[in-house]
C-alpha cells in the first residue's frame, strides 16, 4: 500500500499533463473516483484534470506525506501537506484510499483540515 500512496502523491506533483494522465491511468481503475469537499470526479481523465487545476491554484507548491500511511485490508489513510518545498504547508488534508482487487485505486475520500481563506 505504501507504494500506491507514494505513486498517488507523485501524481499530484506531476506537472507534465501527459505524464500526469498516464500516471493517473496506471493508478486508478477506469471508474475510480476522487471526492473531497471541493470536488467529486470519476475516471482518470477527470482526476488528472482536477490535479492540474489544483496545481494552477497553487503554482510551485508540492504535495508531501504528513506522516505514516496507516493501512489495513484494501484501504489506507494518511495526512498530506501542500506548500512550498521545504516550507510550512499552506494546506493540510487527510485522505482515505480504497483499492480494488487489481491494486488500483477504486476511490479516494479526501478531507481538508487546513485551507487558506482564499482557496
């Protein structure tokens, strides 16, 4: 599960649209979903687009794991940070990832713990 979450974070940091879409397509199943308080999308194209939009909203910021990945069965939970590299995070969130029988992401359930007022 750690490898899946590492690749998940890498997808959120991939700035090349084509490479990002390829990475998302290799991680999520064709009907995979991503839901948080600001978005509810399904399918690799929509998920890759959402990631691109987040990168535009926070240019130059990077996603990092905020602590260890806690996993059991086919699910994992973890905290992530978003901010300038090496600096205090501007956004902090908590995600739950559920994988299918092929070890591809079936769903992500995201929560935002800290968001800047303008976001």
